[in-house]
């Protein structure tokens, strides 16, 4: 694997390993979202999918996620152009798709003292599992930090 492989390379040319490595592990894409109107951007809530391990910000059923949750969006180089607006603006895939740089805290930038959690860029400290939230109450769970980025 080339050093700093994500620079000057199309997402469609990433190997599977490179693609997986790009994810910053923030967990934001596993938060429930809703749209105010059909054309408006998604509004993120602080309510996480029941399959997200919130402390680790990792999917508990990653290899079988499509079977376990039919509306889980599986991002790939082939569909990112259609899904990009559903990703948080900090998402590494979105940043590279939009030809922007990865943040200083991204693990690929190898900043030993900074990471997605201690810079408060993951959902670890504010997400709540959907197991504990009434689905009709989502509008009371808007995640301001994500919606404002
Ligand atoms: S199934 Fe896994 S990857 Fe899909 S939304 Fe839930 S936690 Fe995220
Ligand atoms: S929002 Fe993007 S970078 Fe963050 S966990 Fe989801 S896919 Fe990975």
C-alpha cells in the first residue's frame, strides 16, 4: 500500500483494504436521520442504530449488516455519488469525494495524541441507542453539532 494512498487517487481505484482504512470510525453515519422535506438535507439525531456499539463506535454486525438492518446504507465507490449528501460533512469518504483533506486527528494522519474520540469527533459521548427512544420522538433528538458542521 502506498504511503498517503488517499491523496491523488480516485475513490474508485482504492483497494478494499484502502477503502476500509479510510473510515474514521466516528459512528455518525449510524445515527438516525430524517428529512424535513423531500429535497432538504438530512437532519441528524443523537439516536444511534441498535447495532452500534456506542463506546467503540463500531457496528456489532458489520459483516451481516444488510441482513440485520435492511435500510443500512452500504457505501461503496459505485454509490458514493448518490449517497454523499446522506453522510456527515466530516465523513472521510465525503471529504475525499469532495477533494478535501482529511482532518489532523484522522488515524491515517498518524497524530499520536489525537484521535476521533479525544477530539470529540465521534458519537461516543453523546449518542443514545434507539432501543431506548420512542421512534415518534426523533425530532426531539436533533444533534446540533452534526447538523451545524
Ligand atoms: S447496521 Fe451497523 S453499519 Fe448499519 S447503521 Fe447499524 S450500526 Fe451502522
Ligand atoms: S461517517 Fe463516514 S467516516 Fe464516520 S463512521 Fe461513517 S463512513 Fe466512517
